[in-house]
C-alpha cells in the first residue's frame, strides 16, 4: 500500500538548508493500522505531509497503492488526495453551518458523483463511523467534539480511499472521548480492513495501533510490530 524508499526532505531558506527527514524507508501493507510517533521537531509532520500528498520529498521515492507520487505536479497531487487519501484532522475541519450529511457528501461533490449516490454513500460512511442517525441532520456546530470527529472520519471514508491518514485525531478531545474515537479506528481496521496511518506524539494513542514507527531527528528510531502481543507476553511472565 505504502512504500517509502530513502525519503529525505530539506527545507531551503536562502543559503540555509535544514534537513528534516533523512533517508526514511518503510512499507505499510494493505489493511495495516500503523502509528507514526515522535516528539515535536522529529519530522513526523513533514512525513505526514508527504504521505498525504501535501508535499513532495527532496529525494527518494514514495509509492501509494502502486503509484509513484514523489515527483507529481501540484495538480496531480490534488488528484491523489481526492481519490486515494481520506484525511482526519485534529481540528475536524467541518463546515460549521452545514448538516452532517452535507459535510460527508462534500468530497463526492468534488468527485462528480450523482446526488443520489452521494446521499447513499454518506449514509454508509456515517454508519461505519458509528454516528447515530438522529444526528445526521444536525449542523456540525451542534455536535459534541467526539461526534464531530466521527463526522470527520465518515468524510474520510466516503470516497473509499486507499489510505486513511489521521493527524493527531484526539488532540482536541478529552481522554474518554478520545478512547471512543480511537476505538472507532480500531473497528474500521479490524472489521473493514481499512489501511490507517495515525500521526501522534502520545504513546497511549500510538498503542491503539498494531504497529508503531518511532521517528526522531528525522530518522526511524524503531519499528515495533505486534507490540500488543509483546506487552501481553511480558505481563504474563511478570505476574
């Protein structure tokens, strides 16, 4: 699904060059739930921008769903974002005076989908995201934070993207509500086999994924697979 080969990113300001990513390489298979974790300044936000086709690497190759997106033009990157990636942001990014259904249908408008199919597609996505039907006709600014994030998840799902990219999705939520939202991601991955990459600086958030890639100073520090099984195994023998 994702293949990054020696991805580097250098920002240039006049004569000053600032390396942010340093030959980062990893793969994500279809149906994986991966967390990319690192502190502020680690390079995870820059990596997220590249994975989300919001930026291109200075060097290296990024393939998404079999397509090389590392050297695309701005217009081609916009097409990839529309067709291949569903975004879930910390700040929700919903239209505050639009209904829940209208918010979720919006990507289908841009994709040229007919009105009837927009409605059915939005309803299917909202059901998958776990938002109760009695909220679908509310304005988004009438919802709780957790409900707004479920709408944002449904909007990310509606185009059936190859990749769901969640950038600090619980950052504006209290711990209890954040756990519910993270549970929704786990269910989408487990029951529907959506490929999810979650960006976070919090270990407890990252631990909801099945694999944790820890990035620091622009390089991958460790790539931990099956960390839940490891923790369970350690707990068993320490008890």
